[in-house]
């Protein structure tokens, strides 16, 4: 997805100088743009959100301190019984 987004952006910049309504007139670019938008939507619907660095570091610290809170006990117990 990132590669197609970069290709799309490079092509638009080369052909048009900037993103504009003219991009939609080019069938291949319109398709690439819509595919890219669908990929972004899928990522968003999967629950991904950008996390500020400070929030991430706080989460990481709590993960290390409170490891038991984050362990999936069902999986851990299943692995021990196998």
C-alpha cells in the first residue's frame, strides 16, 4: 500500500504539479486514488490510530511493569498443557 501511495503521489506531482480535480479525469490515477482511500479505510476500521509518542512511551512502560495485565492467560495456559 505504501508503495502504491508513493507511486501515485509521484505521478500526480510529475503530471499535474499538485493534486487537483484534473487528477480525477485520468482513469488510472482515479483508480489508484480510490484504491488508496479504500486501504486507508481498512486500516482505520481495523482500529489503528496514531498514538502520540508520550502516550506510546507511557503504554510501553506500563506494559513492562504490569506484564500480567497484558498476557492472554487462555493462550498461555493452552501452550503449557501441550
